[in-house]
C-alpha cells in the first residue's frame, strides 16, 4: 500500500469558528463558537518527518512554538500561516466570561465582609466552571451521598474534593446553573455509615 502526504494549504480561523451550520437538527442549540488553542504541524513526507506544535497560553494570550527542546514565542500570524496537521479548538462563550467575572467579584466582596453561612461546592464542578463554555448544573455528588451527607469512604479526604463559597456566591451560581445539592456543613452520612457497618458484619 502506497500513501502520500496531502500538501494543500487549508485555511483555519484563530477565533470565532462557527459550527452552527453543522449542528444536527435534533441537537439543542447551545454554544457553537470555538477558538483555536493549539495545533500540530508535520514537516516531511508521509513516511518520515518532524513534528512541531503550537499552543496558546491562556494566561498571557501568547502563542508558543514547541520544537523538541526549544520553546519560542511567536505571533498569531505565524500560527495562521502554518500547514496544520491537527487543530485543537476550544468552545468559547462571552456569556460564560461574564458569569466568571461576576463570580470573582462576589468572591472578592465576600472576603471583605463577614459571612455567617458558607457552602461547599465540588472542586470538580468548579474546574468545569473555570474552563468549560457550558459547565452544566452544579453537581456535588462526587463528595456527597444521595442523603446529602459525606460518604464514609470519602470522609478522610473530603476537603480535597470541595471548596468553600459564601452564601452570595452560592446563590449566584445556583441561580445561574442550578443543580446541587446544597451543602452548608460536612458530616458523615449516618445512613450510609450504618449500612456499611451492617454489610461488613454480615460479610464477616
């Protein structure tokens, strides 16, 4: 079997790739705009060659070229003119940027004010909030059981699974995304604990 490398240049946008024309008619319309975050280039033939990668640092909005052990900052035009082998796009939403900024404002205000009631929120979901264009509803069930308590098997490290927000931040996030369940204090679920003890004694 013989193969050859396609060398035709394919143009691609750095920002604002709109995929809505390709959305299935039965798919609910959500965020369909994407920005380029990285790409891989291949120099050579189909049988041999050399790979280079480009990636965008989201902290300083600077593009970098990765060529083996060498890392070099490059301008967007250099990336735009690349003969791309693989493109990596990230879904983007201006609405989510506004919600993140509003959350940060409320968090900063909470630091200056005394808060009588705090809420625990899944770190896993908070990571989605920080990085996803559509994080979905809050889901605290990665550290809470269905009864609202901490599963006994996770009690020893539960503080590594959640983060604390003030009431104002929680209410804003819950109004914006829904989900839950709400958690204002951490306690081992007595129901699951009793069930676990019974199962242990029964198996013994």
